[in-house]
């Protein structure tokens, strides 16, 4: 069978998914004063994206690692020409005169406390995903934002993807017929850090980094960046990477939250090195269209490696595979040619940050592409899938009451106890 490849180089503008940023427009206006909490790798990614968009000035940064703090301040000074104030305590940062917006790039188990404190100060907030470590934290964050009435964007930047916007267009135009099942996957072999117990770096306040979460013995495999596969801090591959696909599936299909979850998996190949499953299969039963997630963090992944990272939409008349830069349409008809579309999204991260800044400038929450209420649903969806895995049980979800139904063991995992002096926010 012959194949045709349709190469698409131009941008695709689809309402509700893609927002192009405009540097000159922002640069002409008075600069928004930003404070960054969590100045490591991704905190700097989103902050540098804001500086690239323009019209902002970072006037304060906070981190519990003095090396991160110095390096971020140095970098920001080199970009914008002025050095931000440096803090270890986020409460001191939140008291800086002139602040207007807060960027949160801290680890997920700190998101709720950082976010709610910023809401209480009335700041607009850009917060990285996942929204929170557990479901009850997420509910408390939504409550705090609704009370504050501030502008809040959560970092699901694939909502700016031209490829996924085109996938939505194709599905809505009935290109593959009615979609009855969706599968998503990201198979990969992680490069793991040293997992032997040791003293933390001299620059890192490990006690404060752990914060309200359990304080585990330090090893590089659960510290900076690597925390994602540690159950107590990152909660694993589905919650870290898979959440992007679950979020964009919800956006494309207009889905709420699943009615039930059934997850199974194992930790065999990477046992002793990570504490979350290296193999996972999760069925999320959305009304009318189940979504199945799978990952293997070993081997070759999919039989065809080009499909290792992406989403399959199974329709009556064909199948659509969608990823960050590629779409593949496989029609049902005999001898019908497969279509491949290469679709890039230059500046996807910048577009998402620009969308937030546009909403801040206009004081208009309706401009946001990922408001907190929507981000809560995507985050709670993957959290519930993991609760099903940890309890080895089917989990039923009452979306209106926002609670697990008929499963006491699962319900207990909606909120974990805070450690030491830290107090859980109330939803």
C-alpha cells in the first residue's frame, strides 16, 4: 500500500487550544512584576519563557537550595539587566513590595501551601502541573483561588500544541467517525540517578525541601528533578508525564472526569531503584468513551517505536494517532492511503505563559486556556488512577460530590497526613 505524507509547516489556529504570543505588544506596556518560588530546572523554564514573551520583570526568587538560588538570580540578571531579590523562605518573598504575579515551579508536595499563601495575598498565579500532590489539596487550592478571584493558569502547555489542535479539528469534522475508545502511552527507559543513601548537598536544605511530605533519607534518585518516580514526592510516570496526555484528551473530547477507574501494574525491572510502577495499565471510564493508559519503563515500548509517545483515537471510520509533532490517520477503507502530518509548535511553552500574561494584563479569566477548575479534573483523574493501583481495587468517583464512593481504603488516599509543624489546608 502506498503512503502519502502531508507536511504541514504553517501554524494552525484553533479556538480554545492555541494562543500565539506577541513579544512587541507586551514590551510596550508596563512590566508585570513576578516572583518565582522554586528556582530549579522547570521553575526557570517557565520564568525564562515569560521573559522571552516580554513585558515582565522578575523581582524576587525563592529556593531552599542556595546553589539554585544564586544560579537563577545570576541568570535572570543576565537576561533582564536587574537582579531579583533572593529568599529561602517563600513567605518573605510574598511580602516583597510591588509583586503582581507568582510563578510556582516547586515540587508538587509544596504546591498547595505555596499556592494558597499566594492566593491569600491576592497575587495572580502561574503554577506548574500537577496541580497538587493529592486530591484534597487540589480541592483546597480551587477553593482558595475562587475566594481570591485571581488569575490562575496551570502549566498544561500542550493545550497550545498545533498538532493536538489539528487532532481536535479532525475529530470534530468526523474524519474518523465517532470515537469509542482512546489509548495513551509514553514508553521510555529512564536514566536513573544514584539511589544509595547519602548526605544531601551542602547547598540543599533537605528538611525544608521535604516540607509537609515524609522526610526520606536523601539520595540523588529522589532529589532535584529525579523526584518524579518517587511515590512520596512525584507519584510516578502517569502523574508526571502521562497527565499531559490525559489533560489534552479531556480538552479535545470535551470530557469531565471518569466515573470509575481500574488500574493494575507492577514494579519489577526497576525494583529497588524507584518506588512507583515501571509497568502500568489504567482504564479510566469516562462516560461513553473509556481512556486506557499504559507505560513500560523498560524494553522497546511499542512494537513500532514511533508510537511510543502519543494518543490513539479509535473511531468507527479510522484511527488517529496524535503526538506533539505528528498526526497519523489510518482509514478503515480497503486500499485507502494512510495520511501523515508533521505539525510543529514553535514556542509552545512561551505560548502558554503568554496566554496567562494576556489574561493578567486584561484582568480577564475567560482568556485562560487552562483555568484551575479544569486542571483539578485532569490532576484528580491521574491521582484516582494511582489510588486504584495502590489499593488494587476498582475506584468509583462521584464528580458532583468530589469523593470516592463505596471504597474506604481508596478514600483514605485522597489526602495524606502532613508532617511535623505543617498543617493541611482545608478544602
